[in-house]
C-alpha cells in the first residue's frame, strides 16, 4: 500500500487497473485518477483507512459469486429452523464463515455470538434494531449534531421514521451528559439505549451506560463503528461484558473491507441471525467475509496493537498542535483517533475549509458541532482523524506539521473573507 511519501510498494493496484483497462479504458481511467489522488493526498477522514493487499485480494476472489443464503450448517430442511444454507456447494464457505466468527471472538476476547454477514454498518444497525424492537418502540440515543450517526435516529433515516427516538444531550463542553442520560432513561423508559458515535473524541463510559440501561430494563447497545480498531488494539475500553448488543463497521479503525458485524449476548443469537437473514438481507458477501477474516488475523498481530497505540498518540499530538495555534477543539482534546475543530467564531464555514483543504491536497470533512448555528450543508466544524495516515507511517511530528499546513489554509480563508468585506 502507499507509504508516507505516496510511493506504492506493491503492484496490486496497478495490476488490477491494467486488467480492467482490457475491458474498459474509461473505468480504468476513473480508478487510476482516484488512485493517484489517494497516493498524493494527506488523508484525514476519520472514518477511512487503507486495507492491506491481502484483504483486497480476498475481496476480489472467486468467493464473489458464491451464493450462500443462510448460516453455516447442513443444507436447510423443513426441520432445521434458521440454521443451515439454502444452496449446495457451501461446504468451504461454511468453514470460512465459522472461522471468521471465531477469529473475531478472539480479537475481542469474547464469547458473544457474532454475525459477520451485514453488508455495512448501517445494515448492521438496521438488523440490530429489528431484532429487539417493534416499530414505534422508544430508543434513547445521541443525535447527529452532537456526534451520533444517521442510523441513531436521524429524521432522514429509517431509524428516525420507524422508532420513537429521543436524544440525550452533551454538556457545554461537548461531553456526553450522563446525568441527562439517566434522567431521560427514567422518564422515557426506552426499550433500547445506544452509545457510540461518528464524531466524538472522548472515551464513553460503557459501565455507567450499562448500569442506567439495567435500571430501566432497556437493552444496552454500543455502536463501536469508529473505535473498533482501538478496542481491538487494547487502547480503548471494551464494551464487551457491558453491552447486550454491539455493532461495528470493519473498514474504519479496523482497516478491513467495507462491511459490518453484529455481536450479541448468546441468548439473543437466534433473533439477531434472523434479523440479518432473511429479514434485512439475502445472500451474504462471502468474498467480503473472507476479507473480514483476513482483517481479524491482522488485528490479532502485535503490529496491530502498535498501530492502535500510534493512532492515539498521533491524535493527541495533532490536537495539541491545534490548541497551541489557538484553535477551539470540541471537548478541548481527544482520547481516541478523532476530533472536531470548532469554527463557530470564524468568518468561514466547515464546508469552506473542506474545499480549501481539498485544493491544498488535504482531505477532511465538514461536520456539525454541538449547538450548531449553520446549516448541515455548511456546518461550523471539520472532523479530522489519524487512522489512515498512521497506516502510512505518520508519527507525531508529521501530524504537527499537517496542523500548520491547515493553519496556513485557514489564514488564507480569513484573509479572503476580510477582502470580501472590504470590497
Ligand atoms: C460509519 C458508521 C456507521 C455506518 O457505516 P456504513 O458502513 O457507512 O453504513 C454506523 N454507525 C456509526 C457510529 C458510524 O460511524
């Protein structure tokens, strides 16, 4: 994959592009341009990463066309319930899928049931809700503006439409307000309480959440999509043992293929398996499941622990440099791989900075901040993460330098806005 200077020490992508060009120069051309962009840019999108050639090769393997609706086990008969497959020839993908599940239990030191079939994080959440909730049931979550995900009850998502969604607040500094979680849980008696986020830079108190959920007899679900790699590396507290249900993606800090997974307490296994198939999905993507299995093996290696440690160290240095430069960071710092720069007081928006950084070869994304005043299309923040560039070998000093490059972009934007005002 790409190193820190944008060199690719593998021919994997180039070979693939050459193969595609034999059929379509046009498609190969699009991929070539994206490949060059990725190689040459500083990638700060907190939800992205680079996976290994081994993961890519598994995802591009002959498993791609194998149908295997159902779950590992004997072919389905009238009496086998939801165990088993609806197709023949599944012997080897059965072994693969079971191996994949075992490896993930090993990664997270858990005996929870695992389902590796969800096609994405959103699909995993869809199935998780469907397993334990009826439409109209009450859920308590964190909203998008404060760092939650679309699938955590946003009005434009199925979750906001099908469930009675209530949000707990963050305090004035952007930290999850646990008193508010407790108060709302007591008031609303939700069926499910959800913790986990897409843009939250602090450790979440899983023990406290679990205690509150227990006190109101609610399911406690953790969506660890962003932090799963840090949990696997042992640099973030684990939700296992606390949560009844844990969903994740495999392509963020875990560095695997694009996909989702669900873990749940053993007694919920049947409900969860049927909520994935046949309720939400048809045939599983066995090639992606192979990629997930390779990803799990990578996550079990000592190098992955070192990687997770470096991601967190890099993020702390990156945030520290912004603070030194006088920026405001939501919650004042970070415990994980991500943080939000608050631009509420700036004459330009998060979108303006995203566009200007793009031009400067730095990829990041606009993001809402708590108490957002601008529209979601403009926003008053940008989100940055250290997972992808750490994969490429960046260390603390590199991130401090990137902070200065972004500061230069900001200075230009401020000057442009001043000039517009004077004009
Ligand atoms: C990224 C993310 C998801 C969804 O993942 P997709 O694979 O994009 O559907 C779900 N929950 C959280 C918290 C996320 O950050």
